[in-house]
């Protein structure tokens, strides 16, 4: 056997190692070439992502306006304070504890929290965002005087501001601390008011640990502008409605209240108020129940305000007539249960107008039993009950109706007096639009237009008719009987001097949401009506939740309707029946033929005329047609105004006019 020499063995080993290393080098060079040539773009992108990231900023949302161009929700630019901890911690002459002690009371942030932020790793950390102007000014002065500008700085961000505070708050909603819309129209219109997230961020370089570098914050992407939204709301009518509701809340000590005003011809919501409410500029001070828009979310038993719907259904179905005479014994039986009148009285021989006017429970139970549960439910559905109206607001309720196949006589009887069913306030308003509008029902809506950033109209929300629950003849008959309710019956406290109003009072026990049945001594008082009955221009619903003391709708809710509708009639310039033209020969007076010409439709700015000597009706009519808000004070003839005569105003401005009898 031949043996290899040690030298030969070493040479073979060296050759083998050389071959191995050459092979590895070829593989590495090949891989590097592949990466450089074929994977170059992918690795550049990966590298870029390792050193840059997007930081979300609070950016502007589109403005929300009322129908006349008054701002209801706007975005304002405010300052946010940030820090470069790495630079701060290199400053040997800066005492961070002392700095925290100085800044803490100004920023309303604890010293411990500030020190924690100052001690973070990296080059960028937010100290406080969306600062109030006063605190930002104080901090800015400190930065200059203390030389802290090297590691503390400001960035401008957008903050949502609501110029009218509580007015319409439950409808508009609010934007939270994280720049997210949390309720109301702000939530519903999120994608419309804030179109692009890309326009709302700033790109920053970050270090190896992923911490942002302060001085690398580049200029934010330029916003392409945001859409604006015009509502159907009239700020002046909203003010009238909420003021009247507040007075009732104070007087009755009610737990809550709702008021809605709608144009019966178009379905446009002119005002919508809730109590309790809150200031969306300081939403953090409110409790959750204050945020609720109960006018669309909550359901309640409508009580006697539902009776005109029953009357219309029976007339349209032919089971009852306006000339039918019925003898009221004061009590009738259904499924072994007694139905009595609210006053325990018996009214004797009555026609339908009397049954409505005096809100006779036994009469409506009798009509309901004659008509039948199936037919009544069919008409309730035609009137829009049992399903959401589809208004442009989040969280709308559907209400509750019986399954007609399961209805007993007692169910039919109680439904006929507005009990054992549940509706939303907005559903009641929609149903009454059919009675006020000749049988034609309109869908409530609160959006008027969406406008592009340049002001041009992007979308128009048109009037939408949602059926004819009853014929024009029947609607007009019920409307006339509802006028008798106001002029002669239980709704007499809703009368507006100089105008014919129609409506119906309602008083219903509150449902026990836990045990079922009814809560003892707790009631919902309401009134729903419209006017003028000759040509209804507005429907108004008032609901008071559990008023203390007197609780009947005719006594506590009807006066709210009277106050609100009286102001609306004057504001709209609708002549009162007894109001006469002021002779132009009088002291500075005008007649309608001599009123100054209205500005052209395309004329945005114009001079205000001298209203001295004009009546409330004349001023209100001129301002309404000119697209201006009207805030009257007093009675009689105009003697002063603000802005003054000859001053330039723009559509949507509010005009204050004082009237006196002297």
C-alpha cells in the first residue's frame, strides 16, 4: 500500500480550501449583482421606509353653514407644542425639573408627565396639542426669554370651533381630541367634510430606533381644500325654538325636551333642539346623555297626538265619517279592559270634530275597533311609522308597531289613543306633513347642498315625496278639525293671535324600560301643529319629558308652540289677519308698494334700508326675502336697527330691529 507524503496532503487541502472560497465569492458576487440590477427598486423603497414615516396632523374640516350662510362649525388654526428630547438632554445649563415647574400651570399638565416627555428617547415628542391662544402666547414668550427655542417649538394644526356654542349642538355633534368625529353631522358627513388623509399628514425622518427627528418635519402636504355643507336649518328660527324650549324647561322642571320645526312642503328641517344639551367646544365637560339627539333616536308613546292619524285612517278607509254621531257613555270595554276618558267624563252625542277637539278616548277606541287593527296598522305604515325616515343623521330609531295578526281588541283600542305603540318625534312630524300638505307626505331632510372647495354646488338635496297616506279631501277635513282643537278645544294655549293654527295636544304615561308597564306619576307632554292652516308654512313639535307639577300637553307644551310659531310667522313675513298696512302718509311709515326693492339673487352684498316706522311684518318679510336673519325686539313700529341704514350687509347676516308703540 502506497502512502501519501505529508507535503502532498497539505497541498491537496490548500487546493480544496481555495476552491471552496472561490465558490463562495462567486455566489456572493452573483447575489450582489442580482440585488443591484433586479432588486434595486425594492430595497431603495425598504430603506426609505426605514428613515421616513408619516405623522398625522389635525387638519381642517369643511365648514358647516345654515341655509343663510351663517357658520355653525368651522376649523381654526391653533398651535401645538412639541419637544426635541435628545437636544434638550444635551443642554447642561437647563434644569428640566425647573422647566416642568414653570410650564405645568400654563399647560395644565402635571410636572411628572412633562418630565416623562422631556426624558423620552428620540428627537420629537408632542407636549400639548391644540392649545388655547392665551396659553400658546405665554409659552411663546417663555421660549424667547428662556432660550428654549432650541428644543421646544410649535406646529399649527386645525381645531374645530362652534361659534354658537350650545345652539344645535346635538345635531352638529363634535370632533374629539384625536381629530375623529364622534357624533351628529360631524360623524355622518365625515368623508364629505374631510376628503383626503394624505392632505392631513407631515413626513418626518426617524432614527434607527424609529423615533422621529424634530428638525426633519417637512412642510405638510398642501390641502386640496375641503367641501362645505349647507343645512336646511335657519339659525334665527333655531334660536327662537331653543329659547322657547329653555323657558319651558325652567318653568316645568322637565327632565328633557325636544322641539322640531319643519317646512311641510319641502321637508326641510328649519330647527331642531334637544335638552339636555352641551357646548361642543367643551364636550369633555358634558356627560354622555347630553350628546343624544333624542328627536331622532328615542321612541315614546305619542298619546293623543296620534289621534289625528287614526281619524284620517278611518275616514280614508270609509269606516267612519265626519257626520257620524256617536253616543259617548264615558267608558267602553275591550278584551275585558275598560277605556275611560282622561277626565272620567261622558260627552253624550258627539261627531268626529268633537272627538278630536275634546280628545275623547272612548270615541277613538270606538273608531279604532270599527276600523280594525289590520287596517290601522296599514295606515300607520303609510304614514311612515315603524321605520326610520332616512334623515341624514346617525342613530335614527324605527319605532314599534303591533303585528296586526296578533292584535287583540284592547291592543286596537290602546293604539287608537296613542298608547302601546312607540314613535320617534321625527316620525310624528313627517306624518303631520301629510295632513298639512293635502295628503302628500314629505321626507324630512337636514342637508341642503354640498359645495366644492371653490364654492360651486356639488350636490343638491331635493324635496322627496314619500307617498299619499290619505286623499286630499281627508287630509283637509282632519286639518280643519285640528284647527278647531286649537281655537276651541284642548289646544287653546297654542293659539297665535292673528293666525289660524291647527294641532293636537298629547299626554302619555312613560314606559318603564326595566319592568315594562308604566311609571307612576311620570308623563310625556307634547303638542304637534302647523300654521297658518290656510297655507301651512311650518310644522312644530314640542315634547317635554316628565314635567313636574302640571303635566298636560295642552298646558305645558302648547305654550312653547305658541311662542315659537308666533315668532316664525313674523320672521317669515306672513301677514297677521288683523294687521293693516301702514299708510305711507304716516310718520315715516311705508306701505307694501313703497318698500325698497329687494337685492338681486346674485347680489351677495348690498345696502340696508332704513326700517324706521315699518311694522314687524314688513321688516320680517323684507329681510326674509333678502336672505337676512331677523332678531326683533319689542312691539309696534321700528325705531332703531343694527346694522344701521345704509350700511353694507351680506346674505346670512343677522339684523336686529327694535320696535316700540311710542
